């Protein structure tokens, strides 16, 4: 295993940070590493907003269910999927971008996620750590207003970054044999593999240092997917001209 893969396999989300700033040089380095990610049709459909204003951070932390690391982290970046630049480019050539297309929405979201994960890996390679904050989508409207986001953009997630103060034990992932298949999706032993993984996750949750609990992965999924997931996203994306459903 080489150093890059070792680092990637040792990833854990970091939610507690040393009181030590991340320099502007490091931030630019991370963003440039992010920009080097592949990009569908080279649209580079993202904008990053580093939120320094403490008042804004506090509002966002509250929106995200009082995640205090949003206020405490040396860096908090909102990753915005951005088709506004594409609209502007089209208009420079007398063309009108077709808005609210599902495919464009997917392209922009995928581009943003790929760039963000490059940022995370680059950060970890420099000894920093971080955590994604999807919970900003609890109220994407207010986040968009706070950051003055134009139409044709939306805040996909935030990311806290800094030098780790505490680290969690690594979370076991699903077995590779569930994730990697050959020629066909069907394999027949899904339930057996899930039950085995549940035992592994149960042991992990009982053993870990922080937030020990009795739980497993399929229970987590059952809880999550048996209730509506941020149903406001549909009308919100429509209001941003990113969906016409
Ligand atoms: C898009 C996305 C959004 C996330 N949102 C949150 C969040 O709002 N708060 C949080 O504490 N962790 C969040 N996470 C972190 C996940 O909970 C974490 O990655 C997962 O449990 C696996 O743990 P690990 O990263 O430590 O391996 C998010 C992760 C992703 C990829």
C-alpha cells in the first residue's frame, strides 16, 4: 500500500480542532487541489465560500442542528453547485442557457462533490482533518440568503477543516464483495453479508470511545429511509431554477 492509499483508508471525520489557524496559503493549496479534480464537460460547476463571519457561522450551526464545530473550526467552507457561470458564458455568446434541467443539476452536484473530496484528501495529506456538513440543507433557503447566492446555484454541503484535536476510531465500511460486482448486480447473498456487517458495526458502536451506542447499519438505514428526507429540497431547487419538477 502506498502513502496516498494508506491516508485515504485511514480517513475519519474530524469534529474537534486545535485552536490553531489554517493559513491562507494552505487554503489556496487545498482549493487548487480541489480544482484539479475531473469535471464533467469541464464545466467546473462549483464555487466555494469560506465563511469567516462568526455571526453567519452561528446561524449556519443552528440550522445544522447546533453542530458547534461549524463555529469552532478554523475553516468552514460552503460548497456551492454553480451553473450561474455557465449561464453567464452562454449569454456572452447571445445564447440562453436552458434552466432547471435535471441533467445539468446532476452535473453540477457531481462536479462539486468530486472537487470537495479532493479538498478533503489534500487537507488530510497536510495533517488537517475535517467533516462534511450536509445538514446545511436543513434550511438551504437561509444559507443561500446569508451567502447571497444567485439563482442557478445551491449550497450542497459545508466542510469544517482544521488540525485535529481528537480523532474517532475508523468506521468499518461495507464488505468489498457487496460493493464490487462483476458483470451483473445480482449476487444472491446480500442479506447474509448485511447481517455480517451489522455484527461488525454493532461491535464498533459499542467499543468506540465517543458516543458509544447499541446500533447497527441496517437499523440506521431503516430509520433514515422510512421518513421523508428534507422534502423542502424539491421546491427549494425549483426556486433556484435547478429543477422544474
Ligand atoms: C455529504 C456528506 C454530508 C455529511 N454531513 C454531516 C453532518 O452534517 N454532520 C456530521 O457530523 N457529519 C456529516 N457527515 C459525515 C458522515 O457522517 C461520515 O462521513 C460518516 O459517518 C462516515 O464516518 P467517517 O467519515 O468518520 O469515516 C457527512 C458526510 C457527507 C459525505
